[in-house]
């Protein structure tokens, strides 16, 4: 398993240490960053400083190709994209400060791109877990029969929760086995229900909803014990 490479642990020169400390002090005063964030910046710059020293250079005299070579060395040693992105951020913030203060004419980090960080794939339920979830409600109870119908509709159509709770009775056509959904930009789409979802929705509409909707005027298909439409939070 690949892990992030650790920066060099050789001691910093007193001058560079003082420079990094001054920089993190400025970050704290101007942006109120947390101690952990400041420590991350400090460690990133310390690692860069030690590496540059081995190349016979100092932080203030670093060129763009020096920074790129350091990033390449870290990636080769096993640094992950998220760590590399943080390193680039540390460099940009550090070099922006002396340029702003007039102590440095050119920012060597300006044209260095941040690596793209892939989004992790969402976790999914196994078939057995889905079955367990669908069978959890006690369908002899009006509310739990509603819950079963909601779960079946979610599973059959892949709806978002906000879509599920906004479905109205006239959007569901059990004869044709479809639900009419209204998405972004008021665009409509027809989604097939499947036989299992149709059966449970029919049971809910015939047995459970009339009991819950005794004095209800809610347009939503799924309603609460008090007859109000279900909300996303509920």
C-alpha cells in the first residue's frame, strides 16, 4: 500500500526557520487559521527548505523548476494527490507573501497547477442489505406500511430523498407502472416503477394513506401521522 512520503528531517537553517515562522504568524493574524493548519504549512515549507538546501538553494531564491522538481521527487517517493495539492497550496501562500511585501519580484509558484483529486466512489448496499432494509418495516402498522412503500419507490427508481418526498399522488400512474418526476429546470421524466414497487404503493394508497389523511389536504403522496406532507428531514 502506498503511503505519503515524509519530508527530509535534516535541521533548517536559523534564517529559513525564522522566515517560515514569520510567514505562519502572518497567516494566523490575517486569516485566523487553526494550529493544525499552520503546522501543516510549516512542515511543508520545512521539507521544501531542506530539499532546496541540498540543491544549493534557499527558499527565497527558488525557481519554478526547483519547485516542480521537488514536487516530482515527492510524488516519486509516494506522495498522494491530496498531499501534493496541499504542498502546492503551501508554496503559493508562502511566495505570495514576500511578493506582496516587495521582498521578492517574481512568484515562482504562479504557474504550477494543483493536481486533480478524484472523488471517492459512494458506498453501496449489497443485495442482502437491501433486502434487510426493505423488510425492516412492520407493514401491519400504517406508518410502517408507508415506510415500506417509500423504500420500494426509492429502490425501484433511484430517487433522491428530495424527489421522493415531493412526489404527489397524481404523479404516480399505477396502471402504466410509471412515476412522473419533475427535475431541475422543471424538466419532466417518466421513470418505470417495477411490479414490486407498484404492489406496495397500491397497498399504501388503499390501506395506509386514507388512515393517515383523515383530515389532510396535503398533495404529497407520502404523509405524516398528522396528515402533513413528508419533509426531507423527516
